[in-house]
């Protein structure tokens, strides 16, 4: 983190004049608004039929402002990393409150996840669309449709459960974390690193591209050579494995 950026956060945190503080915050928003565009763009491919892109941007900006207000630069966490989680969380929370996911999609999601995991355990490898279709008793053409309908719900649901169970959220509140909390957090991150190492090479690569390189499913699908819905299924499957490895 360079000195200039540290000075920005020092100024923002120490400024007492409300008007001047607002000016500094607006300058920070302008600097990082492109981050909101990146996160919103990734999520829009799943929400496109339900919500306008501008609405996602609005929810994302709320998350960015929240990140600015709660960010503690002294903890040596990159603001971009911290803000990305806040922005994504804000968008998902606002859309979830609209309860846009039908019950049928939730049921299909559960069935597909169970089938995918069962077949992979039996076969010792990733199941093909043909094998998945045969197991579910449907046509192969329906697989992509089902995956497209349930993919985002799969990933978001597992992400939330994963974070809740293992407290993997960034320690981001403006408070001093106890030595015990810091130690537990570091231990959890170490466990996560070891768990990721157990994933198959393709899963590790996709997890890295999606969560660390911030690529979209479309971009990853072009690199890997499979459909976007299949990328989503691999992500959700990998998250389930990580959760199991860390139990």
C-alpha cells in the first residue's frame, strides 16, 4: 500500500468537518467506482432477467460506501479485496430481499447438486452432461437449461453457508479484534489454503480465476472450454468440497 493511499485513509478517518469528510469520501468513491462496475457486471449475467444493471450498480455503490466507512487500513488488508466482498454482499443482500428465486429453482438446485456429487463420488471424476441427464432421467438438452436456472443460486447459497460456518468473512468492523480472534482467523485461512490444495487442478484454477482474478464465468468458460453453466457447477462443487475438507 503506497504512502499516498495511506494518507487518503488517514485524512478520511481523522477529518472532523462533515463537508470536508464528504469531499474526501466522494474522491475515494470516484477512484474505486470501477470496482463496482466489475462486480456488478459479474452478477448481472445472472440477474439480467430480474433486475436492471443500474439497480445493481446502485446496490454496489451502497456496498462501496459501507466499505469506505468501515475500512481500517492499519490492518494491512488491500482495500480492493475488502471492498469487493462488501460490494458483492450488498448487491446479493438487496436482491435477496426481493425474494426473486422461485421455490422450483431451489428444488432443482438441490437435486442437481446431489446428483453431481453422487456421480462424482461413484465415478471418481466430474460427471458429463450425458451421465447427469441419465441419472436425473431427463434429456441432455435440459441439463444446460437447468444449470443456467440454478447456477447462481447454487454458488451464492454455498458461499453464504461456507462463510457462516467457518467465519471466513474479512475481519472488517472498525474495532480491535482480540488476539484470540486474530489467531482463529489465521488458522482458518491456513486450513482453507490446505483445503484448496486438495482440489483437482481444474477446480483450483477456476476458483482462482473467479475469486482472485475476478474473471466472469464467460471469460473463464472461454479459457477452460466449457459452458458458463458448467463453470458455475464446478465452482459450487468445489465450494462443497472445501466445506467438507475443513470439517
